[in-house]
C-alpha cells in the first residue's frame, strides 16, 4: 500500500534470473562453466548451466541454473555444498 510494486521487498530472495546475472558479473578464471542436461521447467525447454569453483577453498560445490533456451531467462537455480 503506497509501496512501489517494482521495488524489492526487504529480505526478499533474488529471482533465479537475478542470481544468474550476479554470478555472471562475478565470473572469472576461478570458476568452471559447463552445460548440463536439457529439461523442462514450467512447461519451457531449458538447458542447465553449471558453475563450479576450481578450488576446494569454498563451501560451494556448484551452482546450477535452468535457462530458458528461447528467452535466455533463468527459470530455476540451485546451490549445492
């Protein structure tokens, strides 16, 4: 009420597409980028983009994005330890 509908909610989690943008902005030689399997998410054909650290000096195992093959928008994201 009276709040800008486009403004992020305090404490709101980023969308998968926002997470992908942030990850790609920070991408460097310390991260391996691979493409996984094709699938369907929300009725859309997607491919899996996998970002894996090239070091054991992190708690992140990998970050996976389901990217819409037609629009390029990330529809899902997961982080594994």
